[in-house]
C-alpha cells in the first residue's frame, strides 16, 4: 500500500506540475498577446499623430506659399512707400547738405 500511495503522490505531483505549466503558458501567452496589442495601439497612435503633423505642416505651407503673390505685392508696396519716404527726406535735407558742403569746400583752415 505504501508503494501505491507513493505512486499516487508522484502522480499528483506530476499532475500539479502539468497544471502549473499550463497556467504559466497561459499567462505567458496572455502577456505576449497584450504586448502585441499595446504595440499595435502605439503604432496606430504614432501614425495618427504623424498624419496630424503632416496635415498641419501642409496647411501652414499652403498658407505661406499660397500667398506668395500677395506677399510679393505687399513687399513691393512697402518698398515703394519706403522709397518715397527716403526721397522726401532727401529732398528736405538736400539744400542743407549742399550748403554745408559748399561752406566746407570754400573755407580755408590752417
């Protein structure tokens, strides 16, 4: 009876070991499945973020380059205004500059 009892104990241990191995394998498979799912979710989020950033970039690019004709016209207008301001300033002070130059050229210093 001791031999059969020992045999039952061994059989119980083997069964318990197999069950434990099945539990470990199930946990390992669940972990791998969750890691795979997390990786897929992360890749999806990265793709969505990349698409949003690309759309934003394209929109900003279109806004800046699409108005290049308007920008050129605006810059031309600003340049023309600056040129007119400089001409007016030159006309205003040209008489004084000529007088100063004549005074310096005609005066003799020792």
